[in-house]
């Protein structure tokens, strides 16, 4: 048996098409264009690529993109002053501060200074609390994409056993809560979990978000299970260059799973598409607009 390979690029394209249509509807009905502000501090090459992709996608979806590139020497006070300015700017509906930040800047202070209504990364404590309480906050983009992909493969997730490997506030905890909201039975596994392979073998859905290259082996997977691999780990290839692999041993898992996301080309593209969903959602919420169709799942292929 060979698993269905979940094409994250194609899924993201479908989701972005839905967002683009909704943005056009928002403009025609209300004369409002969603605005996404990106803030990048420093010269990390990977961060520059990520931010450029986000800006490009926003523009393609018909949104306004506001770019703020700051030197690595920017003080925390100056960064917080910029965030307060963006919080007050009515043309900016979403704010994304690219992580990681230079060591002299406290990430928690940056997150809590960003308006929870504009925090399209879904990291604000208020957003996290509303998710726990069963509300409808702006949710972290990667977890949102993971659940959309799982639902696209399986349909109704009610009653499925999902094992989430990793308990970070960026992925593990929010994806577990989102799966609970889909009526899954959720097991959260982590570095101190005993007999992790045995627990994984009981899962209908595995979300691997532990940050350890190819940790999840093929014999950990129940035949036919859906595997969502969040990991992005650079490892050397045979030529001595670096390649990206996930947290799942893909060559082994693809022969056991029912469906699996590749790395790259799986969850990553969905993260950016879900950022567009959050920006659209934030714009509508800030303007009291309820008659625009915001995508909450992947449109049909």
C-alpha cells in the first residue's frame, strides 16, 4: 500500500482562491481592502524569504501589503512604538511580526503589545484563552492548516483518535484544541511520554510537530492513518548539501499511512494561505462585516 500524498501547494491554491473571491466581495460590497503589515527585524535570510512570500500572497489575493524591515539593532522600545502605531492604523487589519527576533527583544512583550484583534499569527494570550474557552479567535496559522488538510482527506473528524506529538504554544497546543473542537479524541504526546510508538499505533490521525528529524518511524503508524507532518528539519544529503525533511520518516511512512503530507510541499504552503484567511477575518471583524464568505475549510478540488 502506498499512501495518498497530500498536495499542500494545491490545497493552498484552492484556499487562496476562496480568499481572493471573498476579498473582491468585500471591496465591491463595502469598499474596504484588507491590509496586512509585516514586521521583520534583522537580516536572517530564511525570515526574508518567508516574509516576501507572505507579502506576495497578500498582494495576489487583492490585499494591501505594508512592509516594515528594521535593522537588527532596532531597540525593543522602537519596535513596540511601531506596533502601537500599527494597532491604531485603520488601514492595517493584520499584523505579523516575523520570528525569531534578535535576542535583546522579548518575544512575549512583542506578542502582547500587538492588538489581539490584529494578531494574525494567533499568538496573543487573549486568542489562546478564547480558543480554550470555545470561542472563535484568530488561530495560529499552521494548526489551522493542519486541521483543514485532515478534514479535506477524512471529511468529518468526529470520533477519530488524534495523537499530537509536541506541546508548543505555536502548534501542539492549538492543534490539539482545534481537533477537540472537531470532536476528535486527542492524545498529546511529548518528550516524557512513555512508549510513544505504541500510542502512535492507536491513532487515526498523527500530527507530528516535535522538531526532530524523521523521529516518527513507519512501524509507529497504524495502517491507513492520516499523517500530518509539521516538521521542517535541514539535514545533509549525499552530496553534502542541506535538504529539508519532516518529523516523520517519509520513505517508511508512505508505505503504511493512508494519507501523508510531504516535506516540503505539505503543511508549509497552507500556513501562508491560512494567514490570508486570518487577515480577511480580522478585517471583517474590525469593521462589523458579517456578509462576506470567509473560507473556514478547503473549497472542493
